[in-house]
C-alpha cells in the first residue's frame, strides 16, 4: 500500500517515516481493527523552545553579565589606583576609563534585561538582541578608536581582535535571530 505526502503529494511507500522529497514526518496510526490509517504529516517548521543553535546565544547571555561586571571592577580599580601619576602623563585617560565604565555598566544592565526577556520568551527579544549586537559593535569600535587616540604609540592589536570578534559575532547572530524559525516560534509571549 502506498500513500501520498499531504505536504508535497509525493508517493510514499508503506512504513515510510518521512517523505523522501520534502522531509515531512509521517505519523501512521494503527486503528482498533488492526489496519493502518493514512499517515498524518507534521511540517518541519514546528520548531520552538530553547534548543538547536539558540543555545549558543543563551550561553552568551549567561556569561556576558560576568564579563561586564569584571570590566566595571577593572575600570573602578583604574580610576582609584594608587598610581595616579599615569593620569598626569595621559590626562585623557580618566575620560577613557569613565567612558569604559559607563559602557560596561550599560552592557551589564542591558544583558540582565535581555536575560529576563530571553527566559520569559518575550516577543520583543529578537529586536532587542539585534539592537544589542549592533550597539556592541559600535561601542567596542568607539572604545578602540578612543584608546588608540590616547595611546597612539602602543600596540593595540588585542583591541583590534576584540573589534573583529564583535563584528563577526554580529554578522553571525543578527541574521540568525532575524530569520530563524526557532526564534520566531519561541519568543511569542
């Protein structure tokens, strides 16, 4: 006995679990008389919940508050350092440290808010995540340019790598969040 796929109308052999053309799952049931009912098909796009590739942004959201908190501590230590003679040689260093402190504090608050949105599965999360990744790129680039202006003769290749990581991360996760069926089906509250 052969059946046809309800999704694409391809012919299926008896006992097929999926359609060989479109990959739609078949759910055949045995009736009380012992005969097999025609399979019912579920579309592949019924993915929802935190799983698949969505786990990686979840891990990033879990780690980022600690990284921001660490940055805040480092900036406060720099501003309250006993070696304040550094500030006389580079008077704009104080402004740079205050700028970094404000950025890290803003990221800390934003990531806590994003975590709340993420785990309560709020509909607004994808837009907020896209805005966060874009702002992260802009602010990390601005911080690197400001640091280069304060210390023009210092090798800042580590800062360049931070900027590249931010832009690569945004290039990966912004399109994923924008077009993922799992993201669309998960954040519905």
